[in-house]
C-alpha cells in the first residue's frame, strides 16, 4: 500500500515537473529568436521548448492575409461578374451576375461543410480527410502545416475565395445558353470531382503532386497561386462543357458583340487589382516572396496587355479595348503559377508569351476548331494557365524563392508537364461524366430556344438589367 502511494506521489511530481517545463519562461535568446522568426516568416524558436511571448498569429502577416482574402473575393464580386457581364448581350447580363452570386453562396457552404477539409486536411494522395469538417478546430491559432504566423481560420477563408472564383470562371464558356439550375447542380458536383481533388493533390499535405510540400509526391510539381488548380481545371472543363452543350442559337450567322465594353473594362481593372491578393497573397506572409510575386504579377499583366494589342495591330491594323482587356487577363492567368518562383525578367518573357499565345488561341484556334467558347474561358485560362505552368518549370529560380534549390528546378519543367497533363485529362473526363449525370437527373442542361431568344434575364430571373422609359 505504501509502495503504491510512493509511486503515485513520484508520478504526480514528475507530471508537475513536466508541466513546469512546458510552461517555462523563454530565455532572452529565445524571445529574440521568436521575433526574428516572425520577421522572416519562419517557425517559432520556442516551439515545444517554452511559452512564446509572441503567441498566436503575427499581426502583420495576418493583416495582409485578411486583406488578400478580400481582394480575391473582389475578383469575383464584382470583378469577374462585371467583366463577363459586359461581354454578353444586353438580354443576358443579369444571368451572369446571378451565376457569380449563386456560386459564391453555394461554394461557401460546401467549403464550411467538407470542402476545406477535403483540400487541406491530412489524408490520402488525392483527397484530405474530414478532420476539419464544419471547420472543427479551425480557429485563430496558426496551423504550422501551412504557415506559422497566419490564423488557421484566415488561411481557410483565403483558400475559400479561390474555390469560389474557379467554377465562376467556367461559366464564361457556356454563357447565354445553360440553365441556372443546371449550372448550380453541375458546379456542386464539379467541386467534389475536380476542384477539391486538384487542390489537395497540388497543395494539400501528402498530395500526389505537391512537389514542395511532399517528399513522396508522385509528380514533384509546383503551382504558386493556381495555374493548375484554378486556371487549367476551369479552362479545360469549360472547353468540354461548351462542346457538349453546343453552340448558341445564331452563332456564326448573326453578330454577338459585347453589350458594354465599359463594364468589361471596369471588371478588368477590378480583376487586375484583386489579382495582387491572388498571387502575392499566395506567399501566405508579408515577406520578400510576396513582394516578388507582386512585381511579377504587375509585369505579367502589363506585358500581356501590350502583347495582345500589338498582335491586333499587326493582324488587323488597330488595337481594341477588348484586346487590351483580354491581354491583361491572359497575362495575369499565365503568370499565376510562376509568380512566386520567377524573377522580374522572366515575368516579362511569360507576359509576352501570354499575350501572343492567348491571342492566337482565342482568334485562330477557336475559329479553326469551331467551338463556341462564348467568353474565351478556354483560350485565356486553359491556354494561359498551361503556358504559365510549363514556363514556371523552365524559369523557376532559387533567386526568386529560397524554397527552391538548383537540384529541384533542374528537371522541374518535366514535372510541370506531367502535372498539366494529369489536370487537363482529369478535368475533361470528370466534366463529361458530371454533365451526363446532371442531364440524366434534371433533363436538358440547356435553356430552350425560346428562352435564348428572349434572354436568360427575363426568362430565368424575371428581371432586366436595363430599363428605358
């Protein structure tokens, strides 16, 4: 009995000693090291050793990521809505706005329920687990898996903004002819079949193509801000869907010009501004990598804008506002996967390739193949994203990002090519399967010919974008 009591006392003493050690005051050196870690965006020096006096998220990094989250949402609402809204005909402008708003709502619900967890929780090579379902355990404390100084809940919301804009990009290809109910049903299934797996494979812990975050990755690729996950998934899915859906009534027989280049230009400006949150925010800190991504994003967009317009002058004799807008968006989409991995000089090269490549895709390739990609989602986002993914592998440099090494980048172009093929094939196959399933459940994906003639605004939403009296 006494021996048992002695062992119990010793166990309590040992437990208390470990508790005291856990709660130990950090030394001066540790406190200074924590401050240096905060400035340099590195892990805390006091981790598992003492209580940090810089506990919780770092205020500067957290403030930037909250701002970046708002900027990325600004890209969809109202940036993309106005950009696409200006490009459609007057009778369909509200349908585009409704689709963007509807997707913002439904994707947010999916993200809260399981989407975030399937993308960013530990799990398999293709999908994460359900540890974070309904945002369990996702609070203001940082999750060092991704970033030591940004609140876990802010990281979650930042990534949610990417999830919102991706299916919204897809609707550009099938604008003016797909039913609202079909778009919503398709997009819900598409998030589970395409976006969530792509995000986990490329960015999630243990993902099969997470080249920097998983030493056992089958494909050691990189994607700084969404060339694979956002632009290629949405762009290749858009191509498959617009071919499956068929051309708009009157396509090729009657003019279908944008109804408001003013709205298109305003939306372009908003997208460009918001893209700084998209690309520079993907550094997940207010640091040197973010600053470099800010610079390369500016150069990629501006040079793409110029190059598209130059191609118009060469081939048509004059530059159009639509050309400037398309070139800017093409440059932004193309620099996205490389923004935090390349130097400013490389960004200029990528911008030139973006302007010329997306121009040829939207003016020559589309005409040659005869598909009706209404707002050039494939030509800008799939083609631009693909160019950017490959060029990230060719031009990535340790001088731009200390996470890279010379050995890693030596064969990176090949890994990027592999990842691009996987994402393109996955997106197309999944899109065809989902569309077939939705059509079997709700009937035709497409609005009736009468609805197309009247316009989706009145027929599907009972409203008009403009009233004259």
